[in-house]
């Protein structure tokens, strides 16, 4: 990564030990070329699955959220999103921008998420429906000011990975 950040970077990690013990751990790198960014850790998951960092992006107070959602069961995924929602700052209105990026391990419109013609729905995948996980993800999006899947918002009927 150092090659991509020629002037250096600030890094913030969710769980340094997680990468060594579990092979995971979210991190956010901020280029030192971004003037007066001053990245500050807001919250992080002890299991390394999420991290929240606030910073200035050209004089706009921004909250960056990195996510690698739980993918074991529907109930565990819903609990993960509830845990992330509880970690949000109490004054979300203090941010000009909120950006969440990562692997949500869920989709709102399953039959459109895969381009393969034989995966028309949950029954064809052999996986359980993630209704509680989707509901918790949607609740999180509302709490964060109305975040939605950007690809699905722009392309509501395209059959593609999001």
C-alpha cells in the first residue's frame, strides 16, 4: 500500500490482533496529501468486522465506515448490524457526509444480485433467506441518514453483483 500513498498515510485499524488470529481486521488508510484530514477513530469492533473514522475531507466533516459483515447465520448477521448501529455517534447530523463501504454479505434484492440465470432466488442457492439481516441493514442505513446500496439505487432492475 505504501506505493499508492507517495506522501505517506495515516492508518487506523479495527483490531490488530484479529488479522493474526482470525485472518481479518478492517482498516482505513488516509493519504497525507489530503489537507487537514485529521482522521480520528470513533469506534471499532473488537472482532475486527467494522471501523468508524471521522475526518475532514476538504472542509467537510466526514464519517467513514468500513464493514465486513458477519455471514454465518441470519440472526448473527442481524446482531452484527445492531452492534454496528449501537456504535454510531449519537449526533449523526454533525457529519456533512457519511460513507460506508465494505462487504455487507447480504443484498436487498437477491434475485437481481447474481447474473447467473439459474439463481433466480434463495431456494436455488441453498442458503437461508437473510430477512432479519436485511432488515437490520436497512435500519442501519436509516440511522446513518438514509444510506442505500448505490449500485442498486442507480440500477434498480439490472441483474448484477452489487
